[in-house]
């Protein structure tokens, strides 16, 4: 009986871990604005009832979304990464801090400028955490690479 309970517990842990992996799917696109200027869109598709956190969510709570770009000598990063979507500010007892997260869709947008006319790529990583009312995923990192043509 004890062995059956342990096996069922391990199966449940595996299912929860696997389902958390599917909570957020990212898409990465580039939109040409002018001759050498592009908008880079990093867009999470988040399952219903889950949310990810704003870049400006205070430390001490859930992990804010962090976007890092790898250096490319052909590209200038213009300003900070902007974010759009419905942001909710909510005090969380668990963290004892007010957090900011996206309800529904979000989009992280970075403007970049090519130093010369050339085909190149911009790459980097996103570190984020997703939560719902019962649980949070462990912090996750996603790598991306987007062609600029």
C-alpha cells in the first residue's frame, strides 16, 4: 500500500511539473519600422488563470520578467524594453509586497537600430516566473534569436 501511495505521489509531481512547462509559450518577431530601425516583439501566450510578472514588479516578490540581449556589434539597443498589456498591481501576503503582473496578453517591445545595412540577428534570453492562485512555476529562462533582414 505504501509503495502505491509513493508511486501515485511521484506521478502527480511529474504531471504538475510537466503541466507547468506548458503554461507559457513565447513567440519572437521583428517588425521593420524604417530603413535600419526594428521593433523586437517578445510575446508570451499564457494559459488561462496563469500570469507572468512585469519587469517593474518589486523585488522581494515573485521574479520580475527580465530580458537580456546579447551584444552584437551591428546593433544598437534603443532605450529600455517597453511592455504593454493589462497590468494588475496587487498586494501579496505571501511575499509581503505589492507585485505587478499581466492579466491576459502581454507584449515586450524593444527598439533596435542597425549600424549599417546588413542581415544579422538579435539574440538573448528572458527569465520569468508564472503563477496562478494556487502555485508558481520555478523561475524559467528562454533563449531567443530573431533575424533582422
